C-alpha cells in the first residue's frame, strides 16, 4: 500500500513547518516531483491533472480534524505569510477535492483497513465523523 506526501513549506526554527496530506505512491511517483515544495496545487501541476478522492490514502492526515481546519495554517511561529498561504491553500484545496462525503469515505476506509498504526483517538474521531451520516 502506498503512502506519503508530506510537503515541507518552511524552514522554521527549531522545527520545519509542514503541510501534510497523503496520496498513493503511484500518484506521487507519477508526479515526478524533484523537490517536495508547494502543497496540493503543486502536486496537481506536476501531474497535469486535478487530484480525486481516489488519489488520497485512508491516512488520518487526509480526514482528521487537526489536518482539516484551515485556521491551523495561521497558528505557526516564525512562518512567512507565503508559507502560511501554501498550507492554507493545501488544506482548502484538499477540502474542495474531498468534500464532506470524501472525508467520510476516507475515515470509513481507515476503520476498515489494516492501516498501521491505528491510534485510538483517530478511531474514535472516524467513528464520530461517519456516525453523523
């Protein structure tokens, strides 16, 4: 099973700032990105197409509230405005692509998958999210 696309958008001290989303390895490999900068739109530009729900994995980074809230992008320290905008744009674009139904689909997939490690707080969040149908 393929995963990871964590895009570093800032060299902040003491730790770098990241915008996080996860797509399948085949999607990432198709993009042939030389450096991991830019977020969802940069990935789409490298692919030459828009992402779809099926491009994203079941990882909590794609549907969990902590990575779904656009205000998260404005809370970092020592982050330049353009870096905050890259994170905000990635979150907003992911929300545009997935929508609430796509978010629930990924949460259901997480619960039904053999994704490791499964974390209790994500299990509870997924159950709460899909229980609101």
